[in-house]
C-alpha cells in the first residue's frame, strides 16, 4: 500500500483549511440584505479587496486544482494526462521511448498517417501555405475548403456544409446562433460539454433528459412545446463516454410530431456506424431531411482538426454569415481541409475499415465480458468504457497499465459521476484481435492486483 508522505499531508490540510475558510467567508450572513450582490460582500475600497479577487494564483478555481493535485500526490497517483507520443498514435504508439499498445486515440479508421492523407496535406501547404490567415469572409476561401464542404454535404445528402476550426466551438457557436431566450433546448444528460456550453450561451431554457429516454422527451414536449418558439433536441450519434447509440428513429418521429429541430453530433459515429462508416444516417437508414442539423468533428475519423455543420442551404448561410465562431474566426488551414477530404474519400472507398472497427468493438466487448469486466452501456463500436468505480482507482489503474505497456486514459470525476469512473478504450480498425485480448487480460490482472493491494478506494 502506498504511504502518503507527511509533507504532502500537511499541504493538503493547509489547502483544505483555506478552502473551508473561504467557503465560510463567502456564505452570506443571516441578515445580509442583498446576498446576491457581490459588491456588498467584497469591500468598500480597494484596500478591502481580497487577493482571491485579483490574483490568479488565489482564485478559487486555481485553489481547487491545487487541492486536487495535492490529494492525488497524497494518494501516490501520477498524472495520467498529457502523455507525450513520439510518433503517429494508432493501435500502437511510442511513449517515453517505448512502444505501447494504444487505446487512447481517435484515429478510428487508421487514416492519420496514411501516405495519401499526408500527401494531400503537403500538396496543399505547397500551394497555399500553412495558414488561411484570417476569417474566410475577409481573407477569402481556398479550394480545399470548398472541396471538403461539398464532400460533407454529399455524404449526408443535404444541401450544403460549413467547416469551423474547432469541433468544440462548432457546437458552441452553432447552437448559440440558432437559439435564443424564447426557445428551449432539450439535451441528453450525457451530452458533450460543447453542446452544454452552446446552450448556456444561447440564453434558451435548457432541459437535460435522462440518457436515451426518448419517452421523457415526448412527455416534456407534450407538456411544454407550446411555451416556446423554437425547440432543439440535441443528441450524440455514439456517446463519447459510454459508447452507446442515440435512439434516432424514435427521435426523428418525435421531432416531427412536436415540430422541433433535431441536431445530431456525429463526433464518434462518423466512420464508425453504418456499412461504409457514413454514420448514424446510414445505421438507421434515415432520409436526408430527418435530421435538421448534422454536426461532426474533423479530429477523429477524418484526422484533421475542427468541426462541421451540414444541412439545408439556409442553415449554412446563417452559419457562414452570422455565427461568431465562423465570422470572427480564422478559416481552417487549407492543408487540414485537404487531409480531411482525402480521409473521407478513403473511408468511402475502403468500407472494410469501418467493418474492421465494428468487428473489433464487438470482439472487445465479448472478451471483456468473458474476463468479468463491465463495459457499461457500450454498444461495441468506437468507444468501450471499462467501468472501474472510484476515480482514484481508475487513475491508479491507468498509470499501472501504462507501466505495463498499455496506454488507456481514465475518465474520472467531474467528467463522470463519482463512482462511475472508467477506463475509456477507443477501438480502431487497426487493432488486431491479439492486441484486444492482450489489453483485456492486462486490465483484468492489474485491476485484481490493485483491489488486493488498495482495497475499496
Ligand atoms: N462533440 C463530441 C461528442 C466530442 O466528443 C468532442 C471532443 N472529443 C467534441 C464535440 C469536440 O470536438 P474537438 O475535440 O474536435 O474540438
């Protein structure tokens, strides 16, 4: 068992004492007349302003980080994040000079590093340079932008598409552009942070519904549809933390019934679902207009960087002319657009890649079940969590596995509820069956050892 050292215990105690003191300072007193007005509590003059209001190292958020780090040190945990990969991360990678088995990459179809993808990027750099230099409105388009957008529109069978420089910013800016204070956003409780941030920014009312509970969506809309102008339902094709699939057939019927809009985030579904990896639309056999707003990221299967929105002409026009994350942000580097276009082409020309990923996802689940590991709700595609329980155990397990040559990241509180910490495996087309067996065996053995040495932490 790891012994905590006295110095770090003292540091933790000091931080806890400060956190407690600050909490009691910020509690409004019983007779405070205006507890919601921060000015009344902060001070009359500059002399009264506490350091926590103007020194970043004293900010509550920073002190919380420090506390978490001290607690982790005390528990003898190493930081499992920011590991440096020394080459292309695929089924294997190189970390600290050693080859490791890798389940921590979004390189779902093993296209990052494909010579044709790299060549498309080199060619674009030679022709256009590395940067688009400014917003496309002012510095203009480059042919790779248009080619990628056309390819994405064709993929979804819709009028048009537009690409943004960040997947996260795509959700934030698209949602905040389309919805406002008279509207309602219904999102799955497990929706990605970017949707949540966009919903907050929009000023619309928000309702999180229980995961994949389309009946709750129906009941909510039956009760409340009439109170709002526009209603947007947002789900993920494949959920990023759990690896299960949104009930899109039911949701399409509901959005039609209640005259709502449906937005699907395809980040983990593109390249993953459907015979050729075309995503949720192919998986469910949906008609092009069934989903109003297709959103996806370019950082995963399409091995670039950024996000896209695909849909009707009017949607794309609104995005291109009014979405702040597009209008006031630089255009995507042409080389990345060219790389993603080539990756999309390869995905469609070689459907055996998506088939291999799907077979690997199923195999991972079978092997994990046979080894007594729990995979939660995963449907066995790109994302397979192995449920561990406590955050400390998940972090400790990830570190121990790293030392045994398996790179997999822990997902801990606050990304998931405490008690639901997990190791999140990204399964790709490049993994072999033997690598999957080896990973599952390593996890089962290492987890059993940790339980024996550290008990219920
Ligand atoms: N949506 C989902 C479901 C995601 O998982 C992510 C991040 N992985 C994003 C949006 C943001 O995409 P990006 O990392 O490409 O900015």
